[in-house]
């Protein structure tokens, strides 16, 4: 372990107050929102600080504990956050630990001497957790002592909440061994700020062991040698789960391809070029599809970026050269391109580099130009060498790429048919389908394309919408499972939606041409409605790369029950909400009607789903590797994977007559 680099109070820089974070949490939680995902995002913020310590060479274990009182503690064995007093600047005289936890734009990551590589450079992570918590305790083990700081959110007489108020200033609580260093942050989230998908504040934190376990397992692949652990202590009996990978992302690729046959063994690449480190792996599968997953400094980049471009270029050039050198092509055949070579490939590329530049606050895409050439320089010679050393596997990969190229070449007629089919809409209404009721775009509000289940709901929705920013497109029946379909069948099933979006699909997809700011799915609140919503998501995920990741996909949360109370119509989200409301209003005698579907609602009722008081959820991708595997299991060709997934999640048996 590296123990020479200084990490003291002087390395903490404050570029003030936390009320603005509390007032606008979505600015800091981003697409995670203030639901269950946003609640877990608080854990990720603290964990990522510990990960940065591990990436700097300090610490090898990160452990999260779920406590019975709803709090979460994150403990690492890094150097320990500095506790000394700031020597200068606006926070001179304050403990560095207090500044880190209470001030945005404060931390040790602006100084490359403290953290040459880190996942976050904005200095807001720990302070955001403080702002959105009712209480924080920080225990730091440094210099043979354990130092403690306690912060709380206090409420003034006028009701204003001030987060991060010091209740116990930094003080020493006990001695510890000289070599025992690290930090433990324990926080109690303020449940007034977080709510369920219906907007109801949580009664207790909805921590999910599955969500945390999936996150930690994938982090263990990206940070080989670091142990990630979670302890569930909520029921009084501690359960410990641990993950540690020595093989890096190659282990992740192996896990993700475990459900399908491999054309060749997993190929892994590790290398260093100057101050940049690359860990990558790729596998070609029998029934695969092009899947690229990227990480930059441990942060998932679902929209790819320059490191992904460098990897794909290097692999493409190496395989093209291998095919050409062995005369594997027929006369006048063009070499397979990147699309052909990666058609059945699953790849993961993780890069560590100083000064990462991301597209937007979401960090969804790496932009550093040097990442392309550096990744290519590491991967290209290693890929060429592997092809030479594994002739049997190399031949299979080359033949797979050639077969994909020939299939693509033969599909010119199919592509022409697709263009003709889409072209039918271009002969009238400026290329838009007849069933689309477009908006006028005469508003400053974000424009929306509302996908409505059924013709009847579509007709009523036209009367219920605000035409200045809401467009309506009725769906015809249940969409095709387009995850592994041909483009011609996909277009026949989804032509109206494709034309309405205006941004193409597949290789022709261009996100910047999307005609609206949002796509909102309005499906019934029943199993069929959920299935339709899932199939639309599968289409967008498979054929519109980057749209889901961009945060533009939403879904409505239609109510199930309605009644008249004191002359006012009210709506209740589900059976539980209806029962709770009846308990609170025991003398209510009016009829409680069940809304069976959007098509049976009148315009007034539909405004509860479409109007200003509606409840909608956003679809976001927190863990690209998990989503890629989940999509294959739920929408891929193997039904047994779906059955296994169901059994894992439900704990139920599908046994009939004793046989499964």
C-alpha cells in the first residue's frame, strides 16, 4: 500500500451552505430522483469517496451496514478524512472534516497530489448526503485516535430546516492502533424528502439488499482487489455479503455471458500508457448482440465515449488485418466493418485517467480525446497477439464477422423495403403518421409525446391534453418484442412511433433529431399495461441507443380508484392507497369506482394522468452492466432465463404436478 503521499487539512479546498441542495435535491441526485433510486444514491455518494481512496492506493475494503434504525454506515480502511483545522481560505480554523461534510465544492480531489485519479471532481458528494439527512456521524481513525463529528438538521421556529448543524464538534472518543486508519460515515436520510412512486413520503427507508448487492458486485469487477461488503443488521441478526474480484472486468464479461454459448474464450486486456490505465475484455457469443459497457474512473458511462471508441477501433483493425492476411474473403468482398465485428460481441472497457471530462452532470459519456488513442495503443497490439496465439478461436471470430458482413450485404433489399415503408408517411402530413395528434410547440414547457394504450384512450386523451406541449399517439395493440427482431419486422410494428419521434432507429438513430423533449408512456395500471410498457422500453433500449440513458423516457402512474369527497373528485393510486383512505374517512358513503383502464376514463379523469397534478416516473439506467444482462434474460430467446429470474425475485415455484 502506498503510504507516502500527503493527505492533510491543507489538501482540502473549499471553492457554502446546504439549504439550496435541500431545496432542489434533483439538481444533485439527477435522474436518480427522490424515490428509491435517489435514496440509494446517498449510499453511492459516500461509497464513491471510499472508492477514490482505494484507487489512490489506500484501503482495500469498503463496507456498508444497514442498521435497524434505518440509518446506513459506510466504513473504509483508507487514510481517514483529515480532521485538522483549515489553514487559510474562507473556512480558516474549521475542521477539514466538517468542511468536507458541510460545504459543496470542497474536497481533496481538486489537488492531483492527493488524488491522481478519482470518479468525482465536483466536491458535492458527501455534502449532498449531509443536506438530505436528518443526522450524520463521522468517525475518523487517524494518528492512533478515533475522532468524531456529529451533525443534524435542525428546525427553526418558523419551520425552516437548516441541515448540517454541528451538534458535537470534532473530538476524540478513544484510542486506536497507529496503523488503523479509515473513515466511517453514518447517515439517517430525511424521509420528508424521499417518496415512493406515488409521491407518498416513505415511512421508513426502503433499502434494497438486491440493489446494493448488484452495485457492489459490479464495482468489485471494476476495482479488482478491493473487497466490497454489505452487512444487513436490520433484524438483529447480522448477515454479511462480500464481493472481491481479482480478474477485473474479464470476470464481469464471464459472468454476463454465462447464460449463452461462447464462440471463443473471453479476451482480456490490461495495460498502462503514461498516466492512463485500461482494463477491458470482450467475448463473442453464439446468440449475442452488440453490447458495449464502459467505465471511467469507476463511473459507469452508459452512453460510451472516447474510451469505447478507442477499444472498438483497435479490435476492428486487428480482426480486419487478421482476415486480410489469411485471404478469408471472396473476390471483391469488402472487409467486415465495426458493426459486423461487434454484432455478437459483449465488451466492457474500464479506464482510469486523471482529469476525466464527461458530457453533462450525469457523467454518462467520457469526452477526453486522449482516451481514444491511449486505449487503442494498449488494446490493438494485445488483440493482434491474441489472434496469432489462438488460431482456432481467431478463425471462428473472423468467420463470425464475415458471416455478419454477408448478412448485412444481403439485407440491402430489406433495407430498401424498410425505407419504402417509412417513406409512406413522408407523402403526407410532413412525414408524420395520420394517427399522431401533434402539439403546437408554442410553449416554454418541455414538449411531450404521449403514447396512449388503445384507440379509445387516444380519442379521450386528445380532449384531456394541453395541445401546446402534449402530442398524442395511440398504440395499436401490443407492441412486438423487438429485442432480437429484424429491422423490417420492427418497423412494421413500430412505424408510427418511429415516424413520430423523427430520429430514426438502429444505425440511423440520431438523438439530437428527437422531435420532443420527453417520451411518456401512458399504459393501464394492470398487468397488460405493464407488459406494454416493458415492450416499449425494450424497443427504445435496443433500437434507439442513448435515448433511455438521456433521461427523456417517462411513464405515467394512472390511479386505480376514484370517488367524490366533499364535492371534489379524488384519485387513489392502488388498493393500498384506497384502503388507507377509507380508514382515514370511515364515514365516507359515496361510491368508490375502480378505473379499469385509460380507455374507460373520460377527459376529466384522464387529466389526473396527463395534467399538472399527475404522477409520473422516469426511466434511468444506474448500472449498465446489470441492465444489459437483465434485458437479455427478460427479452432474449431463452424462456428458461425468464423463469429463473421470476423464481429468484418472487421466491415462488412454478411447479405443476411436482415438476418444474
